[in-house]
């Protein structure tokens, strides 16, 4: 079995861009406990780095990739910090 080390990101130290955060609709962000962090685009490249409370949840990652049409690169984040980012950027 191959193990992937998923980095932990402290959202309190990360400056979130509201335009990027809003790539993920609020209802989806709250339901799946995710927040968009950075978007990388180019020729044949659509990548979204995403803060997740459960980044090993392959079902949620698959749903995000299909619905947003981006490859998702996850970072693990603290649940309360994620809620704070969601509250501050969607309200």
C-alpha cells in the first residue's frame, strides 16, 4: 500500500482570497468541510488546492473534482479554522 503524506496548513496564518474561496459554493463548503485556497490554471491544467478537515476522504475529493472540473490537491486544516474562513468569506 502506498501512503501519501498530506500536509497540514494553519488557516489562521494563510491569507485567503475571497474570489478563490468562492469557487466552491457555500453549501458545498459547509457540507463537505472544505475551502478553496489556490487556483492554478494553464494549458490543459486546472488545479485547485483545497483545505479539508478530512483530506483522505476520496469520495469528497472526487465530488469536488467532478463538480468543479479541477484536479484537487488537498491540505489538512483545523475544523474551527475552516469554519472561521467559511464564515468570514461567505457572509
